[in-house]
C-alpha cells in the first residue's frame, strides 16, 4: 500500500496543475515587455520601400503599434475598430505588416481602408519576434519615452478601445508618459 502513495500524490498534483492551467485565458498572458523599453526597429515602409519607419520616428509621443497581416482573418475582423480609432485620433497608429507579401498588404489596405499613419513591412517577422508576437493581431501602446505600457493579444474590440485604450492614452499624454 505504501508504494502507491507517492505515485498517487504525484498524479493528484499533476491533475491540480492541469485543472488550474485549463482555467487560464491565454489572451491574459502578461507580456514581459510591459513597462520596459520597446524594442528599437527601423524597417522599410509598406507603401514606400525606399523610406524607413521606426521607433525613433515616434519618440516623444504616445503611439499605438498594431501587428497585422493580409492573410489574418482576425485582423480583418479587427479592421473596422482600427478605422474608428483612426477617426477618433486618440494616438497615431503604426502598422507592423507581419510575415506578409508587400503587394497583398497594400491591396488589403486599399480595399478595406488604411487606419495607419504608416505601416512598417516586417516580411521575415524579426521585429514581431522582438516584440514577443506569437499571433496576429496584437496591439501595443507605447509612451512618450518609448516604454510599452499595454499589450492586447488578439482582436481589439470597441469595449477595449473605450474602456482601456482611451483612458490609458489620455493618462499617458497627461503624465508625459510616466504611467
């Protein structure tokens, strides 16, 4: 009987970890980059490959980095929300066109509308990797000092925009990015 106690205890412990793990929401995984400097990048622009866009260009302002791709179904679902955010002018939105074909990314924005101040072209996904992107869409709010203050994994919804992004961006603009 005693020889079964240890394996039974290990089995029960594993069941407990499994039960806890199954109750977690993968969209709530905290990013280790929150409150850390945003990884610096400089990439060719999607529409004008001869020009670059990068973190230095956005220094001194609160801005939004939205990671998207033309092949991403969830990005198409999120797109009307981004268009509304652009109309609201809460902060400049920079697109990071991730692991896409340049012509398909451009065609997608021509068809659906372009909410971005500019889109960077991350064909090989290296900048996405630096930001810890494991799926698209993902959205980051970056403060005036270049520090990541928020990460949204998955689709932005109107509730997230009005309930989280608008108040956060207002606070960061008021406090000078020291949120």
